[in-house]
C-alpha cells in the first residue's frame, strides 16, 4: 500500500475538512470556552459528528459502524486538531470504541448505539499520577459477590463529568508493575460511591479527578477477560496515542499555517517579516519537521490497520515525533507573531495551550521516545 | 576584619533584624511583589513595613547616591548587599520600572532638579511608572513611532506639548501613576525627531485599556492620548534626542529581563523535580529523557549564572562590550522559557489545571505562558541577534 | 496469487540464486561499492559477477525501459524489487552518478540516439560519469559560471565548442570516464546562456587535481579545461537551456543525498551502541544522556524513514510538491550528520584513532568528517531552506 | 573577587597571546602534523613554554614554580586551544603537576625540575575503556616485595610514548566501583614488562595503549597514600577537566573568529554571506553561547583557586558547557565555510578534529552533565 491517502480516504478528507471547518472552527471553540459550559463541548456538534458517520469509523459493520481504520480516524482527528474543535471524538469514538470492540455483546449493545447516534460520551479513567504511567496502575478491584468493588483514584479523565460511562483500568490480581492482573471495567455514570470532580484545563477542556470509594460493579461490566485487561488497555492506549498524534499534527499544521500567513501580512522595519531570512529558515525547518511527523503518523496508522508487528514501535515514534513537532510549531508560532501572539485575541496562543494538553494526553514525547529505546533493548 | 567584611556583618544583622519573616518567603508571581505607587494595596503589614524600613535606609536602591534616595553603596558593597539578601532569602522591598528603567536614565540624562524630584519618589515607592514605547504596527521598530507632541503655549501651563496618539504593551498602565513616553516632536527627522517625555497618567486625555493575554492576565494595556498637555520641563535629555535616552534605557530593561534566566534562587530545577517524578532503582529521576533535559538545563543555568555575575561585575567596573546587554537579554529569556517548558513537562496533567485550588488557580500554566513574552518584550530575540551581529560581530549589511 | 505476489516470489528466488554471499554483506564505505567504468578494479570476483548478472537482466536500473538497458519494471514492481533486495541484504550492483543523476536527465531531455547510446553504457556500468557544476567562487550560486564554450568548426570534428575554464567539487573526476558539465555558451544571457555538455575526460586539454579533504580522502577534484573540443551533438537539451536540465537533475541529486538520513539499513543506532557502552542495572544504556540523544535520534530516523517512503511513493505516483526534494535533502543530510556525531560520541577514544588497524584506518572519524559535506554538496542546507520558503511556503522577498 | 581577569592576569594573557601566536600558530601544528614526527609536538617549543614560566604555573614557589592557580593555567590553555598548538602542557604542567603536588619530596625532586625546565613530559594512564569511566578503574596493583606489581591495560594516554613518566591509577584493594582502594603511581618510561603502543588520533596527537604485564614499581613511586589515591586522582582529573574546558573555549573561540571573518570576506549571489540574516543569527547565537561557556570556565577556575565547596559542581558545568559550545562552534564553522570548510587547506576542519578529541578527554559533555544531575540528587 503506497504511503499516501487512497481515493476513498481523500474523499473522506475533503468532507471532514469542509464539515469541521464550517461547523467546528476556532470561533466555535471560543464560544464554548467563553460560555464556560460544564461539558466544554457541544452536544449538538457531537450529534453532527455521528450524522457524518465519524463516530462509527472504528465500529465494525456488523455492529452498525463503518468498519474503517486508524488512517480514517486520523483524517478526522487532524481536522479536529487544526480547528481546535472541542469534541469527545478522540476519547469516545476512537480510544473508547477500540476498547469496546473487545467487549461482549451486552456491553456493546449498551453503548455502541449511543455512540453511533452521537448521544453517548465515554471517559477514560486510566492515569493515576500526574504523568502517564499505565504500567504502574495501582487501583484495586476486589471481588465482592458476583462482581467487583473498585477503590482508588484516577485523574486526567477528559469529559469525565459529562461521560455516560467511564472505562476504568484496575488491578484484580498481581501487584503494581505486573503485566497480568489488570482488568478493564465499564462503569456507568452516577455509580454509587464514585466521586467525580471536574477541573478546567489550560486548553479549556474539562477533565475530572475521579475517586472510587468502593464502587460496586457487576461481572458483566468487565471489558475483555478478568486479569487479562492489559490487552484491552493496550488497544485503548494505542488508539488514543495514534489518535492524539494525528490531532497534534493538525494542531501543529494549523499553527504553522496561520504563522506563515502572518509572516506574509505583518510588516516591520518597512518590509514583510516573512522577507527576513532568519524567519524564512526557521519556518522552512518547521515545514520539514511537520512533513516528517505527518508521514510518521500515517505510517503508524497504516501498520496498525495492516496488523503489522511493527505497529507498536511506530505508534511510539508517531506520538513522540508529533509531540515534539507540534510543540516546535506553537513555540515558533507565538514567537514569530511577536506581541500579538501573547494576546487572547489572536488564535496562535490557543494552539499553544491545546498542544500542551495533547502532548501530555496518552504519554508525552519523552515517555514514547523512552519506549522506543526500550523496544530496541537499550 | 576588612571594611567589606565589617560591612557584610552589619548588613547581615540589619537584614536579620529588619526583614519580616513573610518577606523571606519566595515570591509567588508578579501579583505577590511590592510595586508601590499612589494606589498600591499592600498584601500585608509585613510588605508595607519592609518597604518603609528599606526606603528609610536607601536600601530600595542601594547603589544610588544618598541625595537621590539611595544608600550610596560602592559597587563592592552593593554586591555584598545583594549576596546577603539572597542568603537570607529576603524579597526585594520594591519592584519598580522606576528603579529598573527610568532611574538609570535620569541618573545619566536628568537635570539636578529632575534627579532630586523623581528619583526620590521612585526610591520611596511613592510613584509607580510605566513605559510608553511600542505602538500598534511598530513592535520592534521604534523609529516608526506615530504618537505626536505639538508645541503649544497657554497661561495655565506655559510652554508645553499637546500629545496625541496611542501606545501598546504599556506594562500596568492601568495601575501606574506616571508614564515615561517616547513622543515624536518633529515629523521630518526620523531619528532626531523623537523626545523622551514624562507625564502624569491622571492628566486629562489619558485613557488605558488592558490587553487580555493567553495567560488569562492583563499586565499590559493599550494607552490612548487625546490632547494631553505636557509641560516643557517634563522632558529627559534634549528635545529630539529621546532616542539616545531610550536606547540607553533599553539596555537596562534587557539586563532586567535577562535576569529571568536565573530562575527562582539557586535550586537545581532537576532537584526540584524529584518530588513530582520520583527516582528509579538507581536513584535517578524516573523519566530518563526528562532527566537528560533537566541535566542539560541545569548546566545551562549554572553557566548562565556565571555569565550574569561576570556581566554585572564588568558593568560596575565599566568593562564589557556596550552591546552585551543584548546578548544577556537573548540568552536569559530563552533560558527562562525553557525552564517553564520543563516545569510543565514535569508537572504533567497536574500542571494543566487552569483554575483549581490545588493548582493555585493555574499558577504553573499561567506562569509558563507569561514567559513566552520574555523573548518579545523589551526587544525580541530576533532583534537582539541582529544587534549582536551588527555591533559585536560587526557583520556587514542589513 | 496476484501478479505482484507472483513477481515478488520470482524476484526473491532470482536474487537468492544469483546474488553472491559476499554481495549480501553491508557495504564498508564508498571504496567498497561497485562504481563501474573503464578503469574500475573490482574488489573481488563476486562484485564483478553480481554486476554482470544484474546488467544482463536490466536490474542495475530496474525501472528504466528495456530498450535503454533497464528491466522496464512498473512503479509497484520496482518497489517490490527494492524491498526484496533489502530483505536479503543484497548490495546495489552498481553505484553510479550516471544512474542517479545523468540518467534521469537523459530520459527527460535526451534524444533517442543519446538515450540508446549513453543510457545503455550507464546501465551496463561501462562508463563512469562525473558532474561538472561548481566553480571556484560559485558554490551555491550556479548562475555565476565562468567556464566558456566557444563555437568552432574544423574538418576533424565538425561543428563543436572549444571549452575553457575550471570546475571544483567534481566527484571522482580523476576516476571518471566522461563528464556532464554546465558550460556558458552565451556571455550575455545569465540564465539562458548555459548549456549542458557531455564529453570524454580523456579529451585533450582535460586535467584533474584531487582536493585533499579533512577526512584525509580525496573524492573530489579540481578539473581544468584547456581548449577542450566538444562536438555539437554532445549536448543535452537545447543550446542555452542547460539550466533547465541542471535544475531537474539537482532534484534527483538531492533525493540521492537525502538517502543518507536512513543510515545503514534498519538497525536502531541505540541498539548498535549497547555493545560499546554497556547496560546499567536497569537494562538501560549506561550513559543516560547519550541514551536520551539516541532515543531521540531513533525516533527521528524512523520518522524520516516514513517520509522517505512517502516521498518515493508520491514521486512514482506523480504526486507531491515539486520542491519536496529540497526538504528531503535538508532533513536527510542533517540527520546523517547527527548520526555520525552520535557514532563518534559512543565510540569514545577508540573512535578518535586515525590510522590504527583496530580502527580500520580510522573509518569512524573519516566517515564522520565525510558526512559534514552532506549538507553542502548538491546545494547547501541554507539553499534548501531558501527554496522551501520561496517555492513551498511562498514567503515574500529574497 | 570580580569575575574577570585582574591586572596581573591580563598581563599574563597579553604575553601568552603574543608568545603562542608567534611561536605555536596553526602553521606550527601543520608542520608537526605533516612531518608525522613520533611525538606529535615540538620539544623546542616545550622548552620555550618553560622559559616563559608557563610550566611552573601550578608548581608552588618553594618547589621553584610560580605558585599560581587554575585561572592562570586557563589563560595559557585558551591560547593553546585557539592556536591548536600541539603541546604536553595540559597533561604535564596542569594535570600531571596537580597530582605531583601531592607527592613526597623525592618524587617531586625527581620530576618537577625537569618540568620547570621543559625537559620532562608526563603521560596520564587513567582510562581503561573507550569512554572516560574513572570510577570503574579495574587495573590491579598487587603488593610484591616492598613494592607493587601492576597488571592491566590503559588507553588514550596522550604523549604516552614520549612521556618520561606515566601517572598510573590502579587498584590496591577493594573492587571495581569502590571509592577507596585506589593508588596512584609514578611509573618511569622503559619500565620492564610495560608495552607502549602509540596511535595517531584524529587531531594528529599521539596517544598510547599501554599494557602492564606485571610491571614492578617500588613503594617510593606512590603519589599520595596507598589505597587513598582517589583523592590524588580527583585532583588530577579536576585539573585536567577545567584545563581541557579552557582549551576548548580557545578552540571554539578560534573557530568562531575565523568563521566570522570568512562571513565578511566570502561572496555568494553577489553579496557577502555575512549579510544573510540566517547566518547572522546563528553566528550571534554562537557568540552568546561562547560568552556563557567562557564565563562558566572562569567561574570554575576562580572557585577552584578559592578552594570553594562549589568548585566540583562548577568544574562539571564548565567541561559540559565548554564541550557542547565548542562542538557547536566547529559544526557551524565548517557548515558556514561551505565547500572549502571540507578541505584540508582551510583551518576550520582542524578545529573540528581538535574539538572532537578534547571533548572526549577527561570525560565528554554527557558524562559531566550526568555528574551535575548526580550531584543534585537526581
């Protein structure tokens, strides 16, 4: 398969670009930020995502979805990133669905229809520390009756307060650090003894700290197999990582484009600042890095959709490269904008905030570069 | 015991006796500093007391002459004074653009009357100053200033200018009492046509509009002048030579901003992070790549601390290249931006919180975003690099 | 089984049967490659055999048309061919500026006679070509060429040019049989006045002088032309339009050089270093900061490998921005320089040895120094960045 | 003490600059490189160094030296670096003397006079691996008779084949990794069972691989105390590290200066390449880094001469910063020279080679940055 979009994918790109640009542009982000709504995103737009079929991209056809892959998911996510569109798309339709695809018929029937119709939102309760350390999950799930009792804390649960269901990774056996012994649960909202505390983030998204004070869940709420949740967690994290990488390519690309346009408009010392060679070279270097990052992300998406053994390595590469590059794009973007880049009035600063959050989400560039080293045995 | 040692012990004991404990805690951002001025609200009694005690001894501006409100310390004494302040963790009693920027310019270009009048007010923290340089459409390019002062006369205020125009990036203009301002007084001469005026922000015709920044704060304003009357004696330097004053003063501004590179006190950033990240089985920070970045950063910070010390010593001794402040400003601000990128990386998702109590209302992300202005305000990094290449490396063209 | 799968199995078995084991070992530098040409000395029988077998099947230039000595493979087939070669670790049978640079230009601009004559020689490795572009005082700036070709006629060689001048940076001019050369044929027109000539390095009046490089090697020469006669039919493209040919061809040169970024095959550089550095108690490379650099480098290398694959695929499909080779050349050469900086760092004092047997005559440091030319030859990184900003980002001025 | 040279030091700088520029310029380096002499440096020039008093800078006055400090040593070393002067100055008069200052009267009497007169050259036999790992010294020194028997391998012994004496760090007790148990020996040239194999390095210096096949040394040859050699080794390494840092400031500064001059002379596209803003900004950044590195080195030298407890930290900072900065200077230097930068005819390439060797000598920038992290407890 050549490493560029095929005709169907190009068509999807065109419609996604058109749709998100008109329905979820940066002005839409500002609107929802400034009205300071509790969810931090538009439920109406979420329904439109569903009508466009986006929420079914990773859902199999027998389950009523499109049965497409990560390349297609990434096409939509890059546009989401480029427009800073606030949306549960990544958490719910990508990472969440990737996990639910490993669930039994009952759980699927419970949640997939709502996702396909744009009514349901999922939250991911994975991180327990300020840094992404999924191999150190300590939260306990003890057997009680024919189910389990969950005790512990989760944080950085995006849309956690708005979610109809939380996907929770907890330990049913073994001890912190063990690969086995993890189990993934689907915990419905308003579960008893579950405390959900929303916090506004730098990018105006709303995340939650979730405290489980002995939350009872029955055996049917297990996604995948008990003690074998590591596999489900991997699928979820992989989808989230490559998805957030694709979104960051959109954030970085959007930041680069508005900056290059600014270089063509803004005058100083009687000439366009885009005429200054020092800025030209930095912009060209940024372009080069963005092209490389975009290709790395597409490569990882293709390998995932092929089921290649190289996919895990390339997913780490893609998240690390996209992370560093998007960060470069927003830093150069703000600096090249000069003073106005510091103002809320201009958009470039919003890209910088969004990049920061996406870099942390599902592990930052250092985390993933470290994994690349580990996978290579050093 | 040498005179300097004698001096050191005196200062030490004075500080120990007079600096209140609250004033020995690290500063939590610009809101936590003492800025002085007519309308300043002291955070607490200790802050007020500390200012008064220092002002009485001239310690708000230790190396200014006594007659202008300083303590008249020698270079060597001033250095000891700063060292002892740092050792005890004493806060600066007064943060002020008057001290950092206008003061040095007045000392060099002001008349005796101006020195006694304005420097005294600054030293005592009575008047808070803001700077009026940049205008819309002229960020780094100061010679394209449009704000114009027309000569006029009337009974009430005699010979004066009538100033009309607009400034941007005037720091805390909404809180400042007076402004030092670059105004074009001659439309013909691009460079010679600019004068350096001082006037009261309460003058009729002055209005300000805060600019909302990405950090969520508004430390800067747009400032508008509509037929503002400025008496002829409220000028620093000669008419039409404001550019010389501004350039001299920019040097001091650049030093000041470059200080950011030093970060908060002497602690290693990497050492600070061990709490947030934890150590691995070999006692190393449990994030190998972040550890490498931090080690590199600590090397750069300690090295920058050395060049800062050298820069100060050379200035005091009248050595060093006159354009060196541009290098210091460039290196210091880039380093400070890097510092806050690392603080955010180490802080993880906790450091993303924007309003929560646990995050002190998003102190980390707001400080981080604030530092992005360091390499823009007071001359962008790009302008600094231009100046270095022209004036120090003497490269051709441009 | 699809046709392509069918093709893959055929190629695989042909390679397994025909590629000698010696030709499946990694290449040890430029001296170890097969360059072909009149005076080439094969390193061993296997190298000769491998060239002959590939040439017979057209596999030295698999995607050239059969009539010009290629195998006439489709884009998809050629990609499979390269993949299978890589899987078995087969060396390229023939390294040649004829294949990389002149060939593509002839395919686009050459006459049918030229294609049949010259491309066949290239494909069979009979003639080794060198490139005559740069001149003293015109490194990145090709339009300032001075070498002049004057029109002339005589019985013996009919209409011809008499070429006088000097070139520098002609790769292996001392080993090459023929040169493709930019010559000014019109002194008036700066751009239109340049023609793209081909001639035999054994022609009377051609002399070469190797340039000693910091690597201690001399892959480049100064080349002098003293009344060299070049028949009129030895021109590619129209008279005075050599610039078009050269620009098109530079694109291919840039692709070629960008390949360096991929390093030797698919191994992780970090993994290679575990031998030299060792692992610590946690199984991590026992040099934390080097490990961080290597991890970062491996990320960059794998990411660059992806963009290279994409670039090739887009080219074959006629997609992609025409100026993209400039980006590839820039990124690939900078990455390759970084690779060798890291190899030197990991090698420590062993890698400093310049002549010893243990160091294979200083292979590491000489290779390292050689890579410093990557970002200079075939257009400097600075020129690449200029082109990107003009042609891709469409930034103003310059 | 202000952080700049005092009057005496400035006078020393003037004379060192004058002397080395006229007696040991780059042409001198080329001459000795091209005649391919076995020592790789000029003994005549070494005597001149002595006549200038340079070789006595770190020798106490009672021992006939000048009793000066690391600031003064660095003044000379920066000029050595700037001129690429091949000289045993760093190994012998700085690192070697620093160790000998801890030796008994007999050893001092044996070697210091020859160093003061420019007759004696010392080699440092410390490294046993390709990377600088002094905390992993494994070479054995076993008691035999009233002395010791040395067995093991050393490498990267600069001037090892020309040296009248080798300073050898070996283990008399404890095991690899222990701080205690090291002893430092003065081993005279031509000692029996010692094999010295010289190798030419990238910068044309001559280093030796030294193999000790049971070399007998008597008890008087111990520098400092038996089993307490770690202290002597520290002093030697500290002097070598700050010294090589100072020399690298010279190498980087020299590379920067010839490059800036080239930018003012070379024309392309009809203008001086120094007019291109992209190059101006890179040159200005390099200037900034060089100023910082120079200040860090001077700070470390002053702290050492004051005997400050911060000295060890700042020595690591200085070697790390000088290493990275000199490396930046030579890389930018070669690139900005363009094609001619690759030719042996131009000097910039020689600076690149010298920088590579100096970066490795006494530990590279990664080694020292890592130490900075360790000293800060992370």
